[in-house]
């Protein structure tokens, strides 16, 4: 892994050091991971603009904007951003002012002009926790891990467990309804 300056991480896809985005940190293995939310109550009172990647779309792909808002709250937020950009809004909130300064006017207009009749009030997305990710990886790699235990001789090792040892005889026991070894 390449060493980067403080405040940067190594991007494996672009093969270069990049600045760590706000709300993210470098996790184990050098990959970036979203910060944990400390204050859950303040998180629920937000205006539903999605995330904190600078333009409020919340899709987390580095500022790329989708064509339309995904919730009524997001559409209202971008209506406020558009008003702030046009100079029609006095004293916008810090969030609105930040997005108004960084987002393109055309992108904001697309979000603000979204028809919101069939949109949900607020989009609820289930964030995957590190425990969910661990369980998913465990299921995915269980078969490979099993094979790694004995290498390419996994089948032979399994067969050796059931094979009779020297001097051992197994007879059917009608009471227990199974084969019983004379060594047990």
C-alpha cells in the first residue's frame, strides 16, 4: 500500500492519493468508510437532503447529480437552494448557503423542478453496518474457507474421518438404530 500525506487516502481504482471527503475516514486495510453518526436526534431533524457531499444529492458518488429529486423533502430543499442562488431568499441556513455556493445552477434547477406528487416525504435508506457486511462476507467466503482448511485434499480428509481404524469393526445396534464401533 502506498503512503499518502496526512488527510489523504490511496484510491485503488485511480491508483493515486486523494483527499479524504468530509464525513469519511480511512478504515482498516486502507479503504475509506463513512463516519458513525453520534447524535441520532439531530440526524432525524435534518431537512432530508440526502447526504453531505457538497451538493445535497446524497448518492455518494463524488458530486455527480442524478436527474430528479428522490423525495419531497429533497425537492423542497433544492427549492430553497435555487431561491438562495437567485438572491430571492434572505438569510439562508448554513446548509442551504453551502450547497448554493458549490452546486451548479442547472443541476439545482433540475432538482427543484421535480414533480413531487408521487415522491415519498423522506427517502429512508438502510445503511449497512460493519456487522452486516461481516456476516455477508462470512457467508460468501464460507465455502472457500472450508477448502482452505485442508487445501486440495478436503475430500480425502473428510473421508478419513469416517474410515475404519485398524482392528475396528462396526455392527448394527437395533436398540440405538445405528452402527456402533467395537472401539467405543
